[in-house]
C-alpha cells in the first residue's frame, strides 16, 4: 500500500484559503495533488460515492520516482458533528497523515461560508446557523483529531499569514512534513480568496423561474437571467452588529480554548 508515500491532509477550515494553499503546496516536486482537491474519501455525508469505491491511493497519480507525499484538501474533514468519525476512519485505514488546519477570523469565515452557500445551493438557513457556527469552532474540530492522532502531526496555519507571505508559510509546512527545501513560485492566478457575490432577491426569483422553466424557450430563459443580473447585481452579504454579538457569544468558549491550548492569537479577531 504505497508504504513510501506519506499522506498530507488540509482538513479545513472551509473558506479559509484551503484552495490557494493546496495549489501552492502542490508546486513542490515531491507532493502529488489528487485527481480531486476534495475527494472527501473519509467523509460519510460529503463527497461523491464513486470516488470512495477504490483504494484511497487510487485518487492520486503517483510517480514513484518523484513523489514522497500525497495531498488531500477535503474540508469536510473538519465539519464535526455534521461529519462524525473522520479521524477514526483515517486511522482505521492504516494512515498516519500530517494534518494542516488553516483557520481564519471566525466572523469573516462564517460570512464567506454563508455567501458561498447562498451562491451555490440557494441556502435558506440563517447566517448564524449551527452548520456555520460549528465549522468555526476550531478548538472542537482539532480535538476530534487529538483523540486519535498525536498533536505533533498537526500544524495550525493562520489565514492572515497565507495572504501576507504565502511562500514563507509554505516553506514552514514543507519543513513540518519533512519535504526537501525548495523555492516555489506563487502563482497569483491560483490565489482564491474572493467570496462569491450574491443577491437574495436574484436567487429567490431565479429559484422560482427554475420551477417553471419548461414554459419558456431557451432564448427567453437566457434573457430573463441576464435581466436578473442587471436588476439585482451581486453583493457581499454582511454580518449585522447583532449577528456579530450573537456569534461571538456562541464561539467565545471555543475560541478561548484555542488561545489557551494552542497559544494562538485570537485578540486580533476581537475575542
């Protein structure tokens, strides 16, 4: 089972720069990216079942003469309790990966996550729903892994450092996993920090139109969608002051534990 290959997993947090970090790290010649960035092989609720039918290593095009590591970027691995038992399934499979957990100001992460869900699946839940809150409970998510794996296999990465000096951060990660020291070129086109723009009125009307789309010829449907884009331009849904206060109360204990246990600076987040 590819004994010479070490798994490395970017386990989240969603909307914290995982895609950009994944792109940067796969520029290292010893690191093999997956056929999919997020195969979600060890998730039960997320991922396409067809990607979980074969061996885990079959998700990677490994060159035995070059690669020493495989990189999995499945953010569903830190969506407990929606996704339960992920670390146990990884361990039971016989893996002892290095885990990279990138975290962001939880209020900004929740805002970005909410806009993403609204844009992609017409989400109808509140911006302070448990799904979004739990994904920002970074200490709780980390504890699921520390129950199964040594803390020495886990590195916590600051989203602000990824934005500020990605090359330096990547070198630290290469050192952490034991990859050889190389100088990688950061592709600015691969940086994916922007949150999609949404408009609730646009999404609501579009959803209604989809339900009766069979009544319209294709050219008219295209015209209607274009008109909606003009009438209801996308924007960033923001947290209200009341929502910020509520979310901070919900996260306070977890973020305090993150600070005390991992010596992570949370004051810059307003905690």
